[in-house]
């Protein structure tokens, strides 16, 4: 498959690179179920994921979010996760 890249700073723009977001969006167009495991999330990322789930009529999604044990999960993230889950 090769490497997937993010365009989130400080990662430099790499010409002819495959972006993670593009691969996820393409895969979700063909899926009816999605499983994702990540370290951290953002409110903007959760909003985008919710839009993709709705627009692609995904029947089931498992989202595993880690890395918050020491610092605790920010209230804004917790609230958005709860909102998206319903």
C-alpha cells in the first residue's frame, strides 16, 4: 500500500502523497461498518467523522479513543463524543 500522510502541521506537504483523510473517505464509501482506533481526536475530526457516517449511511461504527488516561479527556471532546454517539 505504501505510506499515508496527514497534512496537519508540522508535517510538510509531500507531492504525490496519499493522504490519510482521502483513504478513509474512499473506504467509507464502500463500507457498511467501520472500526477506527486512534490516540487522540478533535472536535472538528468528530464532526467530520459524523458527516461521513451519515452521508455514507454507515450502519455501525466502533471508535476506540485512547491516550487520555493521564491527562483526562477534555470536556469539549467528551461532549462531542456523547452527542455524536446519540
